C-alpha cells in the first residue's frame, strides 16, 4: 500500500469532519451576509422647508429619542416625520473575503497548535 493512501485511510473521519466544518462555516458566513442586505426603514424628521433635521435607523421613534430630539430642536409638532426605506445591497466583497480568509485562518491555527504540541513533546 502506498504511504499516502495509508495516511488518508486512518484520517478519513477527521477529513470528513474538517470538510463538513468548513462547509458549515461557509453557510454561516453567507447567512450573516445575507441577513444584512435588506430594505431598512429609516425615520427622517424634516422641517417646514423639507430640510433634513434628524435621521434614525429604526422602525419606531422611542420615547427617549423623542425626549432627546425635543431637548435639542424643540417640539416634535413643528416637524414632519416620514419613514423611508433604504435598500442595502448584498455585501459581496465582504462575504467573499471572509469566506476565503476565515477557513484559511482556522487551518493555520490548527497547524500552529499541532506544531506547538509536537515541539512541547
């Protein structure tokens, strides 16, 4: 039996585990990137001249935010509140870089730990 084939036969379960782990990490990274791309509601407060006074990335304006706004700009009754949708596209470059770098980093860390353990013994 060739040496390479003998090594792979003993490590077959480990190779399957590492391969499945990398696939799981890739799917997780894709899900995280996909969840950040959507239509995000933005609350905009404009004055009588349609000049933007304040902007908040939320669906609702909390009581605390109303308090801070009124403390800084005056009564909210003098302004118009409108909700806009901000389209956030899929972060392809971020996903591509992380899908390549994260598994490579894990492999390097495992190789470093193995080499360190061999040096210690």
